[in-house]
C-alpha cells in the first residue's frame, strides 16, 4: 500500500501517483465500512483528498505531518456547530499504515469560492465578503485554550522572531528578486510588531480556496475548511491573509471586510510585515496575481495591497 514518506519531495512523488494512492484510499474506505463507495480525487491541495460518495471526504496525511493530522482532527471536533457557516464534521481520524494518518469528515455543500468568484454578481460578492468576515470574527472570538495542547505556538513573539530570522531565505527560495529582497530587513525594522492584545484561533489560510459557496436563493457562503495549519496567535496574521486572498487587494472589499469583521482598518505596513513573515508567504506569486504598486518599493506595495483608500 502506501510507502513510508519522510520528506516533502517524497510526498510530492506519492501525491502525483494516483495508481498508488487510489488502492490505499479504497482499502481504507473498506476498513471504515464504506467499501465500494465512489471515490473522486480533488485536484488541488498538497495532500491526497477524496470525496467519498456524495457526503464524505477522506484526507490522507504522511507520517511526517502526523502533528498536523492530529491538529486538524481536534480543531474540527472543537469547531463543529460553533461558527455562522458549517465546518466539516469529523467522523473518524486515526493511524492507517506506514505512518500515514487519515481524517474522514463530512463534505461541505457548494463549490469553491475561488472557482465561482468571477461568475458571482457584484452584489452577491459583497454579501459573500461580509459573511466571510463575520465567520472569521466568530472564529477569532472562540476560546482557543481547549486546543492549546495541539495548536501552537506557545509563544507568539518568539514565533515571529524565528520567522524574522528566516525571512530572507524563505523569500529567496520562492524566487523573489534581489530588488525586493534587499528592502525586507529595513522594512521590517521600521515596522515593530507589538505583542498581540489577544491570542486567537487562527485559520492561517483564510482564502477563497477554503470557502465554499452555493447559489441557491442567492449566492451564500456555505462552509469553511482546511484547518490542518491552524495556529493560536495574533488575529492580524489572519487579516493579512484575508486582505490578499479574499479581498484580493480590492480596497472597497477590504473596507467591507473590516466593517463586517468589526474592527478599524489596520496599518497597511503592519499587514505587509505579517504577510512577509507568514509561514506560507509567496511574494512572487502575489506580485504576479495582485495589482502592481506605482513603484517597486515595499511601502508602496503595502498601500497597494492593504490600503483602504480607493
């Protein structure tokens, strides 16, 4: 069945090998009492994920991501029924074979917001941004303490310091050009990040790709998923991601998002600092996909992507 996997490179090879993955998924479904269920592989994502029949989803995790598998299972159990929109209901989670783990969860109704966004009328887009912001606010209002044994970091300030120490190498590996790289140290020194006033449960990838929508009776948000990389920390960390990947640098939508979330707009430079330090930051991709600043300077980039003046 599935081989032991210890590195990202090994995982990438397995993820591309459907002839290897599908028999394992079928075997696991049989063990879970779902023998013969129709399996359809989801195309996106870094981990193997299958729809099982019409109502279930099976997600597989390699051994070196065991902590992430346990974390997602615990977060899903904690969140069920707690947010304004559904999150997947966990049905089963355990060890499979050769270090691999799995989670069997309910399938959310609707389709990916990322896939549907450009088909959605402007008024419905506005409502979706409002509903998404209200959902993130509700997530941040939950008490994260019951998850602190599996969701970290325990010291947010130290986490940011470690990210700061790795920031240049992180962005260089992603292919960021030198004219941007050389600005990062001075920019981050000029934007001191205060300890958070509160630590909340963070989604960390609050984006269109992780929200589902449905057009029944007008377009609505129908779910939020993918809690594998959840953390406990400063809510600004999530707001930076939402500005980039939900509002997509649209100042009007970002103003709407802040209003629905229930806070005043944040300093664009603070948001960019958090975006630069984010574990999954990919500035070259952002530069290709989002509006270009008037000048190739981080201060201008902050205003172009995180400003609320239009």
